[in-house]
């Protein structure tokens, strides 16, 4: 069992009664780098955080407004304090590292609200790389059921920091990131919103987490949440007059922010703090604040490298649907006996066999097939029960034959469930759909939640939907199925507890390159933001970067060089990686395609060598199954020059490095496919001088030769 814990030390908890004159408590991280002060000021719970003696979070109040009773924001008395220390090493089922240390000091404040006979606890965990805090509601007060009107967790900034942010939308994260000062967010919000069709943002100054910031004196601050369970997703509303963020929860259809029953607790509110950008990327704070693995047997959970029937539709203009004509309706099912295919349906037997052959030839695990099931002719935004049943294939998709064909080739087919955001319909069919997958040996599903939510008025990031996403994952586990959920809530580290949650989208991925293009800096920001909570199914590996050659009607442009597409398999960590382009394109670039074939999806060790949000990321990772290392660099519009030390290599061994680099004249706009491949003998003393073009990058495989 890969998730066995090795507990190094757990100090005994100390319970400290608080004299009536004492209203404060302090705690430091294990190394003393970060210190936290918590106190009750005029009845209001308040905290502040310092990093290396400098204020990072100024005194900030905590509390909740209730829709069905007096607020829990003031009138509190601190009755007792508990402190403890915890230190363990645990081993994830998959991940960036084979082992993770979870080492923190904890402060627990017990609060009474005497006027209303209610109790509330505040729990703080202080790590060397940040802080987690949450609200807890014990069962020893008069509070039983309550409705949250708003959570008022505040984060008071010390200055007008630079921030990388997206708009506070309740239903999508598919935005390009904006880089600006906090004081400029209001003025730039309209421009940011116009880059996306959805406009359900809550406030002119509201942003989503994970929010990355940098102070003028070089301190990196990241605000997010961990262990989002039975609660609404948190956004941040900025009071730009005094630079204070306040939590803002996603509402339900009635406008309420959450329905709770004690005993219960909120998710963790997280604050990462460091003076080295690489440490933000290397942090395990979010994972550590989640519960250990919930499954006894995890042998069925396997990282996946896949190809699939997808980019033909996204980039090539082909169709998910079998026909342009709406089939006649007989009873509650769609009947295709009187319709004819339109000839643009890639999810057909011969084409899927072509992908299976390609996957088998090049060592890929699975083949995703989108558009295999009936209902795509009339699916978006409808609540008809017959839109998708997740079991009935189109006439040109022989599920029995294709599964047998794939099995003979040593390849699995990856299931696709587009729910069309009709949640009750999906839950109605879910168990039959999972049973079908189990029957045919499908062990992973890509699910989607495109469109406005049904029931109407609910949002993608509200409590009701968050409970559904987790329900889908835990029910899938009963069938030994892994889940890759697109358009679902952004991850908050739940993959530690439920490691069959093998991927998410929840951000603007490669598909937007086919629509309008992502900024070249996009992939230098995502690891600081979206990837903090868990891996992303970004779908890299596009080699035909001029979208006009893919589809003459396309308005998109892939703002990347080919070499950077290789690097993304290293810099954008995920145990689920797609080679997203089509086989005929890869066959034209088999020398570069070799890196995608070689690069693993599960790692023994990861190191971030260089990083600056919006500019560049250089990462090195060691394969869990061998002594091979892989290095990747993704760069923004300015490119990047590196001096890479290979001192992480075994000092007693020699290696051969295969370097996939931008050509000297490569550029993300006008010379995207210009790359050079070279080989070099290296060891632990080697320093490599590398250059990434504007919007470019490089990828290096390092394999021992003795």
C-alpha cells in the first residue's frame, strides 16, 4: 500500500487555560521562519502573520455572517488554547515526489460567544512554507443547523503587491491571467472579463484563488484553500482602498453561501509565503492539509499517458455528433435508424482503430474517444433525460469490437462522459455508466460539465455541485475507475484523500489555443496558481502550431514553439498526460515525438531550478521507475536564458543528455517549429547553458550510461 504513513514525531498536545486578562496566543513554524499571532480584539477574532520578522498579513478579522441567526463576527471570548506539533512522512499513490514531509506546529483557539450561547474554534497550522486556518463548530453549543450568508475571512496586505489573477467567476476558470498591481485590478477587470464569454463574476474587484502575489521586496504570497468538502468555493473580494481581501463564497440558487450541521468545519484557508519563487512551486502545503488516503487498496490507480479523438474536433472543426439532423424521438430514447451520418464524425470504428494502432506502436496507455455516444445533436443546456445516457453508442461506434481490438493491442479506451451540466440526469445514469465501463475494462473517465447548471440557478463552484463532484469520484472508486473532471471546481488537494481523482481541467487549457490563443506567459503562471491544488489535464503536445493549416476557418494560434510543447510534460505536472495532436502530425516529427514517448507521468523526486511567475519555469524530475531525469523550461514572451547545474545527479555516474531546444531563430509567432536536437555527456558537475526563445522552451532527457 503506497499511502502508508511514517510518523517521525507527534508531540503531546498542550491545553492552556486562558486568564481573563489574556486575549492572545502566538505560534511559530518548526524552523521559526513564519510566526502567527491570534487574538480577540474587542470581541473579534483576529490574526496576523510575519515572515522572517516582516509583516506579511496585517491584523485581519475572522468570522461568519449567518442567514438564520446572529452573526459570528464579534462578542467572542477566548476561553482556552491548545498547541501541538506534528511531523510525519507520507507516500502518495502518485505525485511529484515519492515521499512528502508533513511538519507543522498547531494552535487551536476555543472561543465562546456568551450572548448567544455558541462556540467556535479556530485552528491554525503553521508550516515553514505557509499557514492553514479553518473554522470549526463543535457540538457542545446551542448551534445545530445554520445557513452561511457570508464568510468574512480577511487577508490584509502590507502593500500594493503585483498579482497574477483571473476574474471571480462562479462557473469557469477559463481565463487568461492578468498581471498588475492590486490597486489596478478594478480598472483591468472589464478587459479581463471580455476575454471570456462567461460573465457571472461577483464583484468589480473579485478574483479567484489560487491567487499569486509578489511584494516589492521579493516576498511571494499565495492565497488559496485546501480540502474543499461540503462547502462553497472561496473567491476573494478586494477592498482596493485599503488592500484587504475578504473571502466571498459561491452562492446557491437562493443566494445562500452554505448549509451546515454541527459538528462541522470549513475548508482550510491557505497562505503560502516564501522569498524564493521555486519554493511556491515545490510546496506541499495544500496536500498536507488534506486527509490521508481514504482507500485501503490503491493498486488499481495508475498514472496514464494517452492519445485520443479530440483535437480533430477542437482544432480541426470536426463534429462530436453523428448527424446534423435531429433524430426522431421514440419513447425516451433517440432513434438514429432514419438518419444519415454527415461524414465529419471522428468517433467511428476505423478512425478509433487508427488511434489504437498508434497508441500501441508508441507505448501509450489509453485512447480517449469523445463523441462516441448518442445525443450530441441537441445537448447543450437541455434538461431532457434522453440527451445522454452514457451507455448507448452511435451506429458507427462498435463498442464490443473496439474494446476487443484495443485489448489485443494492449491498450485501454478512455471513457468520456459529457454531462451537459445536467447533474440529476448524470446521477440518474451514473451507476449504469460505471458498470458499463467496468464490463469493458475502461478504468478512467473524462467527465465534462459544460454549460449553465441544471438545476437552474446552481453554480459550478457552489456547495451542491462540490458535493456532486466528490460523489462522482467516490462512487467511481467502487468500480475501480479514475476520474478526470473538466469544468469542475478547481482542485484543493483532495487527490491526496481520493487519488482516483487523477486530473481536472478547471483552467484555460490547450483547447483555447484553437479558439483565440493563450498568452505565451500562461504556462509560466498556471503552476503558481491553478496547479497549487492539484494536477491539470492541460493536453499539451501540439506540433502543428499554425491553426490555419489544421482548419482554414480557425481564428486560433498556438502561442508556443514546438520545443516548449515538449517541456510542458515536465513543467505542468500531472499523472494524466495527453499527446494531444493527431497521429499524422506526430509521424512528421518522430525525432521530437521521442521525448513525449520517453517522459514519465509518475516521479520519484522533483526539483524546481528557476522560476518567476509570468516569465519562466525550469523543473527537473526523476522517474519513479528508473534513474532517468527529465528537465523542462517554459518561457513567456521574453524568452529565458538558463545556467542549469546538474548537481542533483548521482555523483558516481555518467549520463547522456538528449537536448530538445529552440533553434536560434525560433519564435512563438513566426518560426514555431524550429528546433534542434543534440546529445551531450554530462555528470553532476555539469552546468548547461540553455536559451528559450520568446514563447519557447526546452526539454532534456538525462539517462545514465554507467
